[in-house]
C-alpha cells in the first residue's frame, strides 16, 4: 500500500487534507508530521510515495524541507505537492523552482486533489 506523508503544523488541516485525499478512494496509508524536521524523521522511518506539504511551519518550513530533500539523491524524484495558503505567484514559482511537483492552494478541494494526483499517476 502506498504511503502519503502529510506535513502541516495544524492537526485540523492534516485531517482535512487526509479526508479530502481519502474521499478520492485511493488506497493509501497516511503518515503525519507537524513540521519539516519531523517530516525528515518520518522520511527516514518509512518508504514514502507522496508528500503533501504545507509551507508555513515552525522549526523547518515546507520550502526549506523541500530544498533539503531535493538535495538528497534518494528523494530527487519523490512527488511533493505543496498544499498551502501561500497563493502569490512568486511563492508558486519559488516552490516549483525548489523542486515541488505541484501546488494546491488552500482551501483544498477534492477536484484540485484529483487533478494533481492524476498528473503524477499516483
């Protein structure tokens, strides 16, 4: 079964993301992290197939986490979808340049998740 790492400092937002994703009826197991440092730990503990990543978090932000894992060969092709309220065009560009596979702006919708997930053949 595929594993999805949901990284957001808000437990409520992690639940919303998981529920939206689960409503697409894609069988997967969710692993959660509350910040980028915790996410790095989860990556080392599990074989993750997809990361759903918030931008603004304490300790290690989503964008810094993304830059860190893209510098590691074993995570070079790991699909990472930013799920964030950072809607400014320059944020989207920075995320994509830093290695994000795609970008979803909060509030999340089932339709936007479905489109992004289909694009990466998850």
